């Protein structure tokens, strides 16, 4: 949720903290963990796409 509020809704960290009712440091931690998880998932997606396309002519 914090990642969406920051990266999609373009809210400031203090606004997100107020909305979620958590400290600003917690917002930053959640965003960092969320972005890392997204990168991991998207990296896996790329790997899956590459495997899916193996053997196909370009």
C-alpha cells in the first residue's frame, strides 16, 4: 500500500504516514521492502518470459 501511495499516487512520506497511521520511518522501510519485492518479482517475470520465448525465432 505504501508503494502505491508513493509511486502511483505521488504522495509525500509524511502524507503516507498520516494516512496509514504509522511513523515516517516505517513508511520508508515498507516502501524499500515493497520496491525490493517488486524488483524480485519483475526479475522473475523477465526470466519466465525468456524461458517462454526460448527456441522461438525472432
